[in-house]
C-alpha cells in the first residue's frame, strides 16, 4: 500500500449544480461547458499530502499520504435509491447548490435529510458549496443568505466555481482537514 489513509468523499446536490464539473476541476484541472448528466454514480481519484500542524503550531515534516476517492452522484431523482447506498461508506460530503438557481438552494434541506438517514453518523462533515460563483450577474442566492443557512445547519460554507477553479481545491482540502481531525 503506497498511502497512509484512504478517504472517501461524496458530492451531492440537485442535477446540474456542477458536481461532476467540480470534481473534474479538482482532479484534472479541466472544465467542460457541455452538460452530460451523471448516470448513477462515478468516481475520481487524487493523491495528496496532508501535513497536520504539530502542537507548537508548525507543520509536521513528514506528511501523511492521502488517497482520495471522490464519489460523484447523479442529482436526478430516479437514481436516488442507488446513490444513497453509497453515503454510508463516505467520510465527508460536498453538498453543492448553484447560486443562480433558487430551487437548488431550497433543496439543501432535502439533501441534509437524506444524509441524516443514510450517512454513517448523525453529524457527518459537510461543506456547503455555493457553486457557479463566476456567474455573479445571474446570482439569485446572496452570499449572506447562503451563509445564514449554512450556520443554521452547522455547515461550513464556501463559494466555489468549477469553471474558474475558485475555492475548489480549498474546499476539498478543508474537508480533508476536518475528517482527519475527527
Ligand atoms: P448531474 O450529474 O445531473 O447531477 O449534474 P451535475 O451536478 O454533475 O452538473 P455538471 O457538473 O454536469 O454541470 C452542469 C452544467 O453546469 C454543465 O453545463 C457545466 O458546464 C455547468 N457548470 C458546472 N459548474 C459550473 C460553474 O462553476 N460555473 C459555470 N459557469 N458553469 C458551471
């Protein structure tokens, strides 16, 4: 085995919010404008070195080798029973909505209900991502509203863009940090 930890994360959220694009941007630094809806489930992999801070606040010399498995679920309702079966194995979640789509924001509640029912524990680590932040002109969900909602549900909130790459790696790395500290 050439890694120290295998971490499984899962992306969820309504169809079209940008889950596949987000994971592609993270793993391969690419973005496609064409929308090909995910059928069922898919995954991408990535290696990274995690350097936990030591007690004196410095980063430790020897990093831990992390093998990340990023599960990409179909947002479409018809795949729901298939995709929720994968929640139990996941240690961290990226819950995406699209800042230009009100319904995808309203759906957050339902996705959290799904998580509560199917995840490995009651309070899994979740990062709420307001995706498509590059489309500021089309924004319908304000950052303030999103932050309030995140706070109410006890989630970390980040504005991301799978198109520009804004905060994509940062969100995943923060989730690694949260899961490793658990
Ligand atoms: P399902 O597989 O159906 O659940 O959809 P998904 O959430 O995986 O969405 P996908 O990544 O396929 O993206 C849907 C569409 O939105 C595609 O046309 C993408 O190019 C576009 N898109 C995704 N993320 C962004 C983003 O951050 N900015 C912009 N401008 N477009 C995006």
